[in-house]
């Protein structure tokens, strides 16, 4: 029988545990573990060697000795002893796994103890195998023409996964696991990767002196220096931290990131319905949060600076959607100051000049350090003006997402064309700007 012949040749040349022997024939037989396959094959080989011993003493002895010499088979050892065959055994490690499969229960216990510190419903096991181990097994299969095997990585993952399912009562999820158990059985190392939790909502920024994200000191990059008085920060507060810190504490995470639909300048308020965001809490120990209570806590701590609404569970896919689709449409209120007096009839002309007409914006001077240099075509959908003083007016602007409103007004030295300043023929500057609405195309 070809399987027994090749298995016999394997065991004559290599010391293999039952798992590593059986794995070479993993695609044969249903409902068996590789350890069972290996045990069954070795048992048949011992029976066959015992038969040979009765018919051809020399060949039988050689076969039994080959099966018993590495000390990896109790069946072979018991049979040689019973038949009076002397064999000098030397307990060896398996040539492929180096004895790692003997420690499956220990690895599972080690992992389950670490996993107990986290709230989770699903997990997956990842295995690190040194390249030389996989290469050795590939060479072995090629040499003995074995075409029914599976990878050692797959078997380790499956065997540890089965034990962890039994120990924890949790499920294996290959697509979206909440915990990744990463095991290196060849170096006896194990660590966990914990999937982030995501919370979506909208925030309103009520002050003109607050950045959206953490802003490190440009002089020391966060290390602390005289310029930042040792804080490492250019601004001591941010929207991101007002929302992220309370969530991180409640979830017992180690960090957080705010993913928002666009961003406003420090001196720009976000009012109205607020700006959509997804907060990512990194490596949380707790995943079930009281979002109503968390909302109250954030709004209390950020009182008169930041306010959030509509907090709910979200996902990494929603972050991707925010980043890829961005802001479909935005509404602004701008207070504009002119270089000289502008009358109402002049302001009326702006609607005709801009609404529905393409606007070309070369990357503004003020953001060139963080934005690619290119020309963006944008549109104004609605424009309402109200004269406040002879040289100032209020603008209500509904426009395409991504429009740089300040530059739409000033012209930015000709980098935005046309602009309010160009159409009126007078210098114009946005002195106050508020975001009133951000539309990201959400389903109603």
C-alpha cells in the first residue's frame, strides 16, 4: 500500500511525532485529526513489522527497530520488548515541530488566561512558523512524493483554536475577529492583538481656539522644550481628546484616533448638526459601553467647547467610507470684510457669478505644507448675502465638500478663480467662519 510504504520510508529517515506524520496525509480520510492519522499509520506499520518478524526475522527486526529507535512510539517500544527485540532507544524531538505539538494544551491554557482580561465574542489564532521549518517540510514532501499534506501553520492554528473554543466558549471568526491570538510555538512566544472598537457620532465645536486633532509642538515634536513650556504641545486641548479620552478610559483602551468627515480650521466653529466622526479606541478591554452615559460625560467635560450627539457603535468600514466619500456638501456662514464700501447691488451680482459655475482652486498657500499641489474644481450650490456694515457682509454658502471658503472669498493671490474679491474688484477677507452643516450622503 503506497501510503504505508511512503510512511515507512519517512520514519526510517526522520523522527516524526504523530501530528507531523499524519499531517503528510491530511487530505486523506474524513473526520480525523492529524494526530489520529499519524497514530493509525504508525500502528499499522508496527502490526506489519510484527507480521514480518514472524515470517522474516531479520526484516521484521529492522522494521521494528526503525519504528522504536527514536522513542516517539510507545506501541513500537512495547512490541519490541514483547518480542525480545533489543533496540537502543534515544528519546528525540520531532524533526519537524521540535516537540511543539506536545505542548498544545499548555499553549491553549496560556492563551486563555491572557484572553480572560478582555471582553470579546470572537477570536482567531495566528501562527508564526520560521521559514526554515516550512522549507524543510516542503523538501521532505518533494523527496517522498507526498501530495496529501497541509501546512504546519494550519494545523497549529486549528488545534489551538479548538482548545480555545472549548475553554472560553467563544467562536472563531476568520473575517472579523475581536481578538487575534498570535503564537510562535518554536520560540515559546504568545501575544494578543485586540481589534479596535469604533463609535460614530457628530460633534459641534463651539469655540474658535481649538484644533480638531492633537497638535504637537513643531520645535520639539512632543518631547517638551522652552517654546511649549515643556508640554510638547502647541495647543493643550483638541476636539479629538475631548471625545477620545473619556471613551478610552471607559473602554480601558491604550489609545484613540478621531476619524472625521473633513476638518475645520482652529478659528472655525462647527455648529448646526455638527460634523460626522468615527472614534477608534485602540486595544480596548471593554467593548460594551453605556453610550448614553459616555455622551453625557464627554459633553460635561468639554462644556462650552465641544458637544457630541448621536453616539452609536460603528465599524472600520464606516471609517473607510468617511475617508473615501468625504463631505458631499457643506453649508457655511461667513462674515466678510471688504477693503472699501460695497453696496447691496454689488452683493446681488455674486449669486449670478458663482451659483452653478465651476470654481478652480489651486492648493491654498496656507495648507501647501500638508496638501498635494493640484487644482480642484468645486461648485457653489446656493449663495445668500446680507450687508452688515458699509464694508462688511454675512454670507450663507452651500457648496461642494472640499471647497476652501476663505480662499473663495479672498482669491488667495489669484490661486482661486474666480473669487469674491475678483468679481467685486475689491479686497475681501473672511474674518469669521462657521460650519452649519456637513452632508456625507447618509441614508435617511
